[in-house]
């Protein structure tokens, strides 16, 4: 589960999305999103919540349906394995306890037979005494009203019928609570930064640096997009001739004007010059 969490976290950071933004957009508490990324499934209340949150978060991060199903299947397999290990451990403990119990029983047959006989007679006497007292008390015990029994049965049946809708109602309440929380906050949010967008016209390699720190490096496939919210000066390095189109705040950037070195194109991107 931790590998899945790392994948989700890298995907979110690559898109420049903070956990607070994801919480507002998905209406899922930030602590649950963070628990998914850290593989801490015990922090999420129940398997139904976990699978629902996992699927919604994956869709939000732009993961296709096939990969989402693989992520869910991986989680289910890990849960089955964990359950199997727990069952095996419990069976081993039971067998050890049973073996020890058998050994103690065998060792217990050492006392003289007369001690057993005396104990048996005493137990029979006490049992008959308790049975007699119980029968006497049962005669005065009030029987429950049939109406009360029917009412209890109706309540139990209603509870069973409503249990399937319980999870959906709880998730809806959680989302409404988050909406209310953000609507009542008296905080002046800073304006979102413009977005740098790169679209690959064909399969190509791209690297983005900020103060010699790698922001992104990898292969973009045809029509794949990369987004980055920034106001920093960046170096965009790619193959030459360029197979990418670059936009900043929806304005096209002429990346071809960069420096060409062999088969690499390096373009120094300055946000102040592109606003």
C-alpha cells in the first residue's frame, strides 16, 4: 500500500496540487488524503471509505480507469494476504493452546479416584440446588409483551435495510462539513499563480530546472500534458528539434528561440517577460 501512496503523492506533486486544494476539490479530509499517500490505511474509517477515497483521488489525479482498477486490485490482494496471515497466526495459537490443554488434562488424572467421586457428588448437589432456585424465580418473571417484541423486530429490520445507505450518507455529511468549514473561514487566500503548460506533439524527453533543482524529468508521450503552477525562472530542456508546445497563463511561448547544443534545446523561461 505504501508503493501506491508514493505513486499518488508523486502524481499530485507533478501536477502542482497541494493537499489543501485536493481537500477542497474532492471534499475529502486532508488527513485521509495524507494517510493514502503514506500507506496508513488504519487511519481511514473502514474498507468502504478507503476504496471510495482511493478511486476518487486517482480519478482526480488524472489516472486512467485501467490503472485505477489495478490500484484497487493491488489493495484488495494485500488485504487478503494480511487476512490470511492473521488467520494462520490465530490457528497456530489455537493449536498450541489445545496441545497445552491436552497435556494438562493428562497430567491432571493423577489424584485418587475417591477425590473425583466426592467432587462429582458435590457438583451434582450444588447443581440441583441452583436449578431449583432458578425454576422458582422463573415463575415470578414477567413475560415480554408481544407488541414490544414486534416493535423490536421492526426496528432491527429497518436497521438492516438502511445499512447499505449508511456509508453514502456519512460521506455526504463529511463533504457538507468541509464545504461549511471553508465557507465560514475568514481567510484572504492568495491569488493562484499562473500555470506553465507543456503539450507533447510526439514522444519526447523533457527536463525542467529551477535554480539547478530538477522540477520534472521524464518522457512525455504524444498529446500528453504537463502542468506546473509557478512564478519562478526556469530552464526548459528538451530534444531538438522541439516536439513540445509551451504555454504560460494560456499564452504561447516561442521555445525555439532557446540555445541549441547538439541535439538539445535549452530555453530560459522568465515569467516576468511572459505575462
